[in-house]
C-alpha cells in the first residue's frame, strides 16, 4: 500500500510541477524553454521505448517526429483556410496517428532483426525520407519548410493560443498523458516482453513469443509518441522544416536519451531537461556549444554508460545502507579540482577561438595576446588534472567502503 | 550518347574505387570487431584536412604520405583507449560511441579549421588533361586517383591473402582465441588493423579532398554511403565491398548523366496526370534528382530481401 501511495504521490507531484512551473518562472523566455522541454521529453521518452526498453538502436527516429509535425502543420493550414473544422487541442493526436501509420509501415519490414541490421535499416529510411523531403517540395515545402497558424481553431477553455503560455498548458496535458501511457506501457505484458526480447530474443521465442511481433509493437508505440512530440512541435513553432526529420534531429534524440540514461524510465526526461537547458544557457554565450556537447556525449558513453540516471542510481546501495555521507568529502576532493580543470580547459578553448582581443568569460578578462592569461589557464588546467588524478584513488576507496557488504548480519536484512 | 556513357563510366569508376578505399577498411574492421565504425568517414575528412594543412607548408606530396600516417595513429589511439573500453558494454554502446565520435570530429574540425570550404588544390604536376575524348577532357588527377585506388586494392588483396601478416589477420577474424593461444597478441592486431583501416580512409581523404571539396560536411556526405556499401556488399566481405562500391559509384554516375525521368516515362506510356496534388512533384521527377536517394533505396531493399548482403555469409 505504501508503494502505491508513493507512486500516486510521484505522479501527482510530476503534474503539480508541470502546472506550477509557469507560475514561478513567468517570463516569455522561460515559457518558450518549457515548451521546448515538453517536446523534448515526449520525444526522448519515445526513443527510449526503442533503444532502452526494446534494444533497437535507431538512427532515423526523427522520421516519425517530422512526419507527425508536417501532417499537423498541414491540418493547421486546412483550418486556417476553413477547409476543415478541428480542435487545436487534438493536433498532437494527428501527429501521433501519422507516427503510428509510418511506424506500422516501416516496422512491418524493419523489426525482423534488432542490432546492426535494424540500425542500418533505420539509417536508410531516415536518409530516404530526408532526401525525399527536399524532392517533394509540394508537401514538405523544400528548404523553406511549411508554416501554419495555430490561432484559427475554436477557443478551448477560454484559450485562443495566441500566447505561448496557452500552448504550454496544452503541452502539459499531452506530456503528462504521454508520460503516463509510456510508463503504463512498460508495465503491460507487451512492455515486459520488449525487455525480454531485448535481453535474449532466443529465450523469448522459446517461451512462445514472436520476437519480431514484440519489437513491432514497441516500434509502433515509439513512432506514435514521436509523432505526438512532432505535433506539439508544429503547434509550438507553427513551422516545420526538413531539418525536423533528418539525421541531425535523429542524432539529437539519441544524445538526449543516452546522456539521460537508457533503461531507466526517468533517464530520457533528465536528458531532455539537461540538453534543452544547456542548449539555451550555452548557445547564447558560446559558438562552441556543439563541440562541448560532442565531448560530453563521448565522455558519457565512455565513463557513464548508463547516463546520468544510472549515475544517480549507482548510489542506491550506499544510500540504503546509510553510508552516503561518507562519500561527500571524497566527492568534493575530486570534484573541485575536476571543476577547475574543466573551467580552465573551457577558457582555453574559448580564448583560442575568440574573435575579439579581450575575452570576458566567467567574470575573467582574458587577453588573447597576453602570455600571462595563457600561462595561467594552462597552469589551472594542469593543476586541476593533477589534483583530480591524485584524489581518485581516495574516492575509489571511499566508494568501495560505502558499497561493501555488511560485516555483521541484521541490518542488511532489515533494509 | 557514347561520350556521355564513356565519361559516366570513367567517373563512376573513380568514385566507386574511392568509395572502396573507405569501404575496405570499414569492412575489415567490422569482420574483426563486429562493430560498424560510424566515424570511419570522419577519418577520411581528417585525412583531407591534415593533407591540406601540410600541403600549405610542404607541398601536396608530403601531405599524401604524412596525413594518412597521422590519421592511422589517431585511429589506433581511438581503438586502444576508446573502443576497447566501450566494448564491455556491448555492440550498441560501441555503435553509439562511434556515432558520438563522428559528431565530435566534425565539431573539432570546425573548431580548428573553421566552417568555410578550404582551397585544397590538385598538385601542379597533375594539372593537365590526361586525354581528350569526344571534345571532353579527362584530367590527369582523376587518372592518378584511379591508379592509387587500384594500387591500394591490389596491395591490400596481396597482403591479406599472400603474406604471413595477412594470414594471421584472417585467422584472428575467424578464430581469435586460437590465434591468441598460438602466442599472437590479438588485441594488438585489432589496434593495428583499426589503424591501417583508418589510415586508408585518411588516404582516400587526401586524394579526394581537392576534387570533392574539403569542407566540414564532407564526412556526412560520404559517411552514410560507405555504410550502405558495406551493408549491401555483405558485412565483412571484401569482394562484396568492391562490387558494391563499383555498383554504387556507377549507379550514381549514370543516374546523374542520364537525362530521363518521369515526364519521359509518362510520355512513353501515354499517360497524363492532373497536377493538383501535394505530391505532384512525383510526375516531374528525373533520375538526376533522385541520384542521392538511390543508394539508400538499394540499402533498404537489400536489407529486406537479402539481409546478409550480396556476398555476406554471416547471419548475425
């Protein structure tokens, strides 16, 4: 009973946070970031259904997102020219249906195998659709894209969708419903079998399930929710281009899901939030945003294969044993020099790329021609790297101590 | 018409053999480690950029030799400290790692060399028309590309099938444990093969850079096509990669040269369609327009009807 209450509390809290966010941060900028986050969350969660839960690495997931967006924006146009009567609130449903249809079609032949074959087919389909979008300019609008207007629908609860805030509340509804359904999907037999097929397709077939059918169901569901995200995108930006269905977008959703943490339901949500925030916070200050993103991604794959969510969950054992506090000081001792190293390295990169003679960065004024600023940064980076390397063995010892099994029985069983 | 055919064939051969230089490394790496290296074309781009920078100071020919070596060493380092670490987390993690690496290399290239197209020139020595046919010139540099590619193919084939090193590599592909038991350092062989494969990609970049333009998107342009070739040819099959490379090279070259399309086809069939549909661009399509799509269409068809590729045997 306790867990049930906790679960209800968690979902209620999620909804409350979603609803209260615009009350706390009510600037136009904040709302537009929240809208981006909402779209990214649905999209990244749908990707996790494929890769995290179904074990299918896709390089073409943007196809379903983009097609959903295009259909949605075309419906907006039809409403604008009064060729069709439809509710704005249901536009993401149009996207979802498009994603579902595209998923049924592509999934019918691509889900026979997981692994490399699936990844290659998804890449091929992705490139095919992206290239076709530039050929069929009547539907995809060529390089300029297709734009619509979301204010021509009938008002809903007094909202006419002129402002982004109205869109946000609509997005909250869709994000909450999508998250809930995607979570519930993981609890259905189909969702459970998706995990089984991911881990061992042969065994799943031995107990009588068709691995291909299980993958197909996951694939269609993932396509549907990617389409919902695409529909939300069309509503928010009123504008969809070929970039929304090409490899760049497919790669971005892979990054989000992976950095957040595959295999944990909450992982892609974390990834979507982190990446959207990073995108907003950094891209205004630096031209090297994508370089940092690439470095972050490669480092995550190398050192945190289960992403940020996996990193947090690593501490579960120590927390259950009540030894988490023992890790605080070692973390600080390694973290501070690492931070020094990262900041110095970032300053070095920025300085070598600066277009002006004096770079104002992080409260520092760095002159490009002064040897002193270069030397200081190199010294900072070197010192940071040295101290980090020195303190890691201590951190490792503390980690092992915090995770060591209990020597005396009793407490272990109680927890 | 014959001149179009001859030149389309020659250009197709040049492109096809160039693609083979990339595909051969990729396919050998795949058969050893079972991982498709997404960043393979990024090493090709690095080759072009290194060679460009070297050519500014020491001339083209120094770049031709040095750049592939640098790229090969970089590739070996990536295998040793990157791929080998990720390997324990499975194939998906490896594929994702190389995907991230491709992304990172593209950004790094923009950081070091900027976003503009580099003026990487063909050497003066080869700046003359090799022969003139039907009033059209075939440049000596393309002939040089053809020679190098064929030379590499023959050399690679000889080394892999005739030399002791080649035999050990072949054995390490099929029976890694047995080879290790015989006292060979299998991880070192892997690193070396990865290094040589990326060096080949780098060499392809050096010779292709002046013709196909050196810009930060060049890896993306060729990268997915090389993937397509390796998959169509059959994962891990060197002859398959050669056939698929030539097939794709010629296919694209002919499609661009052929001036036919849907209008001609419809006229031939005596059909007419009303033009008021959102997809009515379909009726004005011609082959040159869909040339970039053809490899991917072929890929999807091959994967659906013959998932092992043309020459592949391995069912994975």
